[in-house]
């Protein structure tokens, strides 16, 4: 009976990990929408989601440590629990970046944007998919899906570099727009960092399945 409860708890952890990832995806989406639509209510929703993610991180961490202490898992189970502790840290940091984007949205208010938001929403879409695929790969042990995430991280980096060049040009040509351009550049940087954390998920998958510690953010 105790063993059945142990495996049920492992499964519950996997499900809660997916739910935590869904909250992070939603936070990313709402943060960028709040900026694009100038919607402060969506920004405040991000703050609430970030608090939920923080609470889930603490809850999952406590349960993982309890399993290690009380059940003394061996081999693959121990590795999976250890990697779960790594994954929730990355997810929590992604939520922090979404929170910071929402703060930029509130800071800018209804101030007219110096350029249409095209690449930033594209970055957000890619970042959300990376979170989703990273967790799917982790739960299912899908190494190929994990490795495929590297290309999407490259796409994020390319878009961020493009945003950087455009905003730098705006700052040079219109010094009065430096403050807002800097804020938008921060948004792009937050999304790029989310992609890095999502790539970490892919690294944990590869390590979990193969035992190989592979750096994918080169």
C-alpha cells in the first residue's frame, strides 16, 4: 500500500509540474498582451499568477524532499525527483521574468509606443511553446523533443538581436525615446532569458534519460 501511495505521489508531482508550467505559459502570454493592448488588468493578473507559481514551487519542493527522506527512492526515481527540483526553479524564474514584463507594461501606461510590437509577441509565442514542449519532454522522457528545442532558442536569440538593433537605431535617431526603448529592450531580454530557462528543461530531460549532462545554451 505504501508503495502504491509512493507511485501515486510521483504521478501527482508530474501532474502538478505540468500545471505549474501552464501557469507560467499564461503569465508570459498575459504579460505581453498587457503591453501590446495597454491593459493594466492583464498585468495585474500576471502578478497573481506569479504568486501562484511561487506557492507551487514551495509545495512541490516540500513534497520532493519528503519523498527523498521518507521513501529513499533509488536510481531513476531519485534522479527524476532531483530533476523535478531543478525544473521548478527554472519555472519560478520564468514567472519572475513575466512579472517584470508586466511591470514594464504598467510603467509605460498609455504612452504611445515608439514602434509597433511585432517581434516581441513572436518571442512570447516561441517562449510559451518552449515551456510547453520542455515539460512535455520531461514528463514523457522525450529526448528528441528536448533536443529540438535548441532551434527555437536560436530563433528567440535571432529575434532579440533584431529588436536590439531596431531599438538602438531609435535611441540614436530620437534621443527623447531612449527611456521607452530601454524598457522595451528589457522586455526582449526577459523573453530571451525565459528561452534560456526553457532550454535548461531540455538539458534536464537529456540528463534524466541518458545520464548525459549536455550544455544546450552554447
